[in-house]
C-alpha cells in the first residue's frame, strides 16, 4: 500500500492531470520520487499516442510539431521547465557559487532564462518538424521515463544541494531507485533499436546536465532535476528524428 500511495503522491505532484486518488504522506517522499519514472512512462505513452494520432488524422506538420513540442511540458504542469529556467539563469550568469544559488532562488525571471527557453523551444520545434511520427511514434514513449529515472538516481546517489528539499530527505531506498532505470532500459529495447538509441541519448544528455548543474550549483536539487529532464527529452527526440 505504501508504494501505491507513493505513486499517487507522484501523480499529484508531477502530473497536470487531476489525480484520481489524492494522497500525501511526508514519510513516503523518497518512495514518491522513485515513482517519478513511472509518471514519465505515462507521459511518454500519451506523447507517443498523440504523435500517432496527429499523423493518422493528417494534421498539418507545423501544427503537429508545435503540439508535440509543448505536450511533455504541459503534461507535467511545467514544473520541470521552471527548474530548467532557474538553472539556466543561475549557470549562465557565470557568477561565483554563492551568487548562482541566490539567482537560483530568486522568483524573478532573468534574461538568461528567457533566452534559454526560447532556444529550447526553437530547437524542439525544429526536431518535431522533421520527426516521422507515423513510423517513430513509439520511440517517444521511453524518453520521459528514462530522463526521470536518471533524475531519481542522481537524487539518491549524489550530494544534495544545501537548503534543497532533498537535504533532509531519507535516501535509504537506493536499491529500488536503481530498479526504474533497468526497467526503462528494457522497455526501450523492446520498442526497437531506434527507441533504444533515443532513450540512450536522453539518458546521456540528462546525466551530462545533472553533472554540469550540480557542479556549478553545489549539489542536486529539484531545479537541477527539471533542467536535466528538459534537456534530456530534447536530446532523445532529436536522435529519434535523425536516425
């Protein structure tokens, strides 16, 4: 029952779709985060089906590209995109670590965040304009799950940022935290070589973003997680479009 509660906690926290069974137990925060890749799998399944549906309906390519570009961010309630913008503002400021953390926590939107967001959506739109959704829609399914699995591993195995919500969180469930990446890799393999390549690219980009951001900002945080997820999803979709 604890794992079921944790799943619906993750649903309520990380999905914009209303949770059918709202639950919260602060003691299960660690397990909730382990459920994050399964929330990603739901998003990925809807993402892939949306791509297939738009293709079957003959939706104009540019409109389909715009919808597919926006979907994973809208499905997560833009929570990860918020982290991407915050980290972009802090990292691109090129200040010392103390000032970067101040920028990270500043509720105002800076110019670097706006520039990074425009570049992210411009590149994403270009990727989906070239993606053959009729043939490669299934490759989208694993990408959000894999990026979130990388984030979960980083949360449990890397140093938490001072003052972040992860600093005082119990991180004893390291074994279960490794289960999600293994499962997502297996699902990618089943979906075919193209999906596996896309998932691999998403994982590599997410880990590169995590290591870069955590080094610049002094540890792992929710914002770093969002930064990695946004870049990982773009990288995965780009490889899927190119192969």
